[in-house]
């Protein structure tokens, strides 16, 4: 069995990459959750509750929501 690496075992470069990945993940998730909360249910493909849970799955959830979960907003002609 492999031994788990601790934060102190990582190089400074690895720590920075990990910090950046965490920041990007949190930013993507927050952006997706805010968009989901503000978007009417008619503009979301599938149940909003399911998308809220899916967004919590690493990078895959928010990217899937932005790629497939949103319907385009109706065009308003002036």
C-alpha cells in the first residue's frame, strides 16, 4: 500500500499548483451555483437540484453545467 503524501512532503511548486487548482475549482463551482440559482427553471436542462449536486463534483460538474445544463436565454427583439 502506498503512503499518503503530506502537505509538508510537497515541493513549493507542487503546493502552488495545488492552491491554484483549488482556487479555480471553487471559483467555477461558485459561478455555476450562482448562475443556477438566478436562472429560471425553464432555462435549465433537467432538474435544478440535480445540477446543484453535479456542480459539486470537481471540475467536471461546473463544466458540464456550463456546456450542457443551460438553455440559451430567449432573444428579446426591440
